[in-house]
C-alpha cells in the first residue's frame, strides 16, 4: 500500500522528478523567513517587500488551482505567503498609522 502511494507520488506530473515540485518546495524558504520576521520590530518591515510577498501569494494561489495537473504544493506555499504577507502588512500599517495611545503621549 505505502509503496504504491510513494510510486504514485514519484510519478505524478507535479512530483519530485519535475520542476513543478522543486520550485514551490524551495519557495517555502520565503514564507519561513517571513515567519521568522514576526519578531522583527514593525518599523524595520518594508512595504514594497511585503506587498510583493502578499500579491505573489494571492496571484499564484489562484493560478495553482486552474492549472493541470493541480499542484497542491504550489497552492499551499502561496497560501502561506499571502497569509504571512498580510500579517506583516497589518503590523506595519498598525505601527505607522495607528500608534499606541501611550506612545502618542510620549512623543508630545
């Protein structure tokens, strides 16, 4: 049973013998780096970088659902990219445009 599942995975059109497997697999590094940046202060985040990560995630998530064969590795990595990008953008926007009340008093 396990051997047939492994063989089916190995021979899949988006399996490990193709670039359609390896490109999204290495793309996980971007999402992992974005998760690691969750501890970075919001003022150090970049709008252009996070917008690019978010848009890439949204666009390629949609694309991965319309191509043949379905590439669920591509889908999952891009959902992660969109999610981490949206979270980082929300942190940056909150920091830049909605300062904490005590921080606003300290600046005066």
